[in-house]
């Protein structure tokens, strides 16, 4: 396969960025998207040019590091797939492919396709945990969790924090990410401790980090590589309303 | 007040104020449908409304307050959202966002302009004083609202303004109804398709209902 790439190049956080054209030649349809970029980078290095900087880690679709917008869609055109698991067979020979970093005020570009997504970590640090004195180790089944609740909690826990929801949202909102974390814990008995405080602290942190507000476009759900649903945002909204009627926000 | 500062709190205010105004719009449509009962129908309805002036004033002030909150927080949220996404992509693709969802601020402000015109036209009766119901009384000595409406909508420009106005309101509601339901947390995987459909059906009823009045008059059903 021969492809024409338009790749976002930006030397640093405060430098201007622009799309530059590259030819990707002799690409195998069995390569992953990141392997295709590896081939292009090898060519650039041989020519003595600066390779394209992009983030990657596990290349198994579970770390959520490969933050790229491909032809206007975070993680590319294949549903429920991260960039590293997107294969070149989903493109056609001769295609033009636009590759950009995630754009949002809360995700400043570090270099080329690499963005700083640590704002999501700070939202987690604000309340995405359970902090309670538990005493000695309890018996395995001392705290019973109904299967249906466990299923929903595990669905929410699938979120890998990649930030595609923020990249796709016209408002740059991290509501789907925050909702997945809130819903994950709110569906488990252990998460009831500090639930009121958690939803307030995390949504406040989201605002303070410069993310936008959710206005229910549902773009986040459409691009989420792990299929996190907007019903978790409804759950977060219910948790928030409950928190306003709770006097003790421990 | 914490609710006014938090992102979700502000959205809940948008949802509650929006739903209250939607309820008023539905009641308004049902009340106005009395025009199909002839001059006596709508004139009796109008007289009954004005009979309890304290109640009417309370409803008007509540709606004014809710409308102001809706406009204020809608503008605030939009400005913040625009600041959070200062840069778009070279290729723009929407997978589920709609024209209505992306233009809520503009359809909302146009609806506000339409409401101001509507109030000046039918409530304060200053835009077309020659057809004012304040000046014309029916056979029973009541304000002749029926004649005022019929004479108004015989003007093509006024009729078109109303059809466009309720059309834009419909566009606003096509996103607003389901968005409000989601915001107050009344959503689950099972009922989500129903919420999307019910919102769609409701805004079509509201649009067709309100635009039927000027269309019926323009086409000569009422004379």
C-alpha cells in the first residue's frame, strides 16, 4: 500500500504547529497503524530528518497511550479500537490520511502527536479512590456484591483513561471519563464510602483543569475504544444530585 | 451556592428551567388549540386566564426568572466550552453530534428573540396596534382574541415569522428534551432509545401544533 500522510508537526508546547505531507510507501495491510508510522519514521531518520513523535506503550489496546486523531476521529475509523490495534487493512491503497494530536485546552501538545494528558490523573487524584480504615483483612465474601452491580461496575472500570472522549467532545469535556470512574465505585458497596465527596471533588477538578461541560452530544460514546456508555454520565448526574441532599460528605 | 458553581449543578439548572418552560409550551399549545372551537372557544379561554390576574402574574414572573436563568447559564456554559476546545481538527467528523446539538446557543438566542417579538405582538400588542384585542370586544364584551389572531396571521410576513419561530424552537427542543432527561439522570441502556424517540415525537407535535394556527388562517380555514 502507498499512502499520503498529513501529519501534525509541532516542535514544542508553545511552538506553532502545522500539517506536513509525507509519503508512506510499501506498507503491508497487516501492519498496525503505529507500525506504519514506525516505517515512515525509519525513512525520515535515514534521510536525516526529525522523526514524528508519537505516544505508545503496550501496543495491545489496553494502556490508552496512543492518542491520535485519524481523519477526524480519535483512534481512527474502526469502532472500539485504539490506534495500536487499528490495522492498515482498514485503509485503501492511495488513501490520504490526516493524523493530528488530541486537541483540547486541558491536553497541551508536548511535541507532534504527543499530548500531556496528566489533567485526567489530577481528576482521579481529586476523588477517584476509596479511603477508609478497614481494620484486618475481611473474609472473602464478607461484603456481598450482586452480580448485576458487579457487571456494571466492571463495564465502567473498562475505561483506560485514553482521553479520546475529551478529544472527540466539541466542548472538550472529560465527563465520560469522570463518569466512568464515579460509576465504577458507586456501583460497589466499598465505593459508597465517600461517594458524595467523590462526585463533587472530581467534577470540580474537571472544571479546574480546563475541561468543558457536557452538553450531551454523545461523541464520546461513539469514539470510546472500550465502549463506555453515556448512561454512566446519567449515573454521575444522579450521584451528584444525591450528594446535594447528603449532609455528611465524608 | 455550590449548585451554581459546579459543572453538573449548572447543567441541572439548565435542565430544570428548560423542562419548566417546555411544560409551559405544552400547556400554551393545548390552551391555544381552543381556537379550533371558534371565537367563543379562545375568547372564553383568554377571559378565564385574565380573570385570575394574581395567578397569571405569578406564572409570568416565574417563567421570566427561569428563562433568564436558562439564558444566563446557557451562555456561561457555551463560553466555557468554547474556551475548553480552542482548536478544531483539519478533518471534522461528527459521529453522533447533530446540527441541533451543536447550535443550541444560536437556536436558543433566536427563540429568545422570537419570544420577545411574540410578547410585543400578542401580549403587549404594540407591534400591530390596529388589530389589538384591547380595542376590540366580542359580542359578550370580552377581548376579541380570535379576531386579533385571525387578522394577524392573514399577514403573510407575520404568519411566516411564527412558523419560523416555532421551527427554531422545534430544532432547539429536538436536542433539549433528550438532553434534559439525561442531565437529571433519568437514563438507562434500556430506555435510552425511547428517550430519543419521545423527545423527537414531542418536538414534532409542538412544531406542527403551533404552526397549524397560522397555516389554518392563511389557507382560509378560519375567516
